[in-house]
C-alpha cells in the first residue's frame, strides 16, 4: 500500500507538471505616445487584468509569461492616452504555443489596421468595434524605429481622440493535449492497485 500511495502521488505530480507546462503564455513589446495600460480579459466588454504599463513613449516596455485562460477566447486590451499631439500605439506580440492563435491566424501579431479594433476612449472600458487609423510603419517620423517591433505599424483610433481603446482577439484552438504515455501510466497504476487488493484478500483468508 505504501508503494501504491507513493506511485499515486508521483502520478499526480507528473500530471500537474504536464498541465502547467502546457499552459499557453503571451509575450509582448509595446509603447504608446504618451501613456498606455495593457490588460488581458476573457470578455471583450470587460477591461480585465492589468499586464503592464508605460509612460515614456521612446522606451519599449516588454513582458512575458502572461498566462491565458485555456479553452476560451482571450482578449488583449490596450488603453492609450495622448498628452499632446502627435499620438500613436505600436507593438509586437507572440504566443508560446499553437493552442491559441491571434486574429491573423498565427502565433505572432504586430499592430496594424487589420487585426485590431479601436474606439475613442474617455471613460469606462467598452468593447471597441471601429477600425484603427494606420499612421505609418515602424520608423515613421517623429517616432523613428523600435528594434523589437519589425513589421508593426503606428496606429490610433479614428477621429484622433485624446484616449484610444484597442482590442485584439486571442482564440483557443485546442484543448491541452494529454501526453501519449499518460493512459499507459494510469493503466499501470490500476494494475498495481488490483495486485495490492488481491494480496490483501489472500492474506485475510
């Protein structure tokens, strides 16, 4: 019984480690002229959990290891605030595996007017439905180039508001796979349990 208990404990630890290792994470590099807050949410109408912030547009803010909620759609939300023209938001983002995909169908996404939604801010968060304005590619004056954002565009909400809301979708495409060896491992544990039961029955006769 002691051996069986030890094996069961080990099995649970292995399953837990597999589950943890299979969790998809989000990473990114971003900035905005002048301020931004980035959030992750499972509801496009709810701002969500704060990931990171920035308040100095020439400085790229990077983050990694942000866990996604498995099995459901996640949303990356950006609230960008201007403190004097011009204004922009730019960024590049990546996913740790193929269990999720961005709005462009891949695991890498940059800012553009195609895969993001935007709206005028100025109050409580609401789900953006508009199309961002493409101000120009990374390198456009007066901001220049950001090394970690190749292929990204500077974008802002239509109407050139003081505050812009941005949202993009991160879609779940598969459940976390069960390692192929797990069924055999659990079957072996079941066999050991049956053997231990038979031994107890034999010793009690």
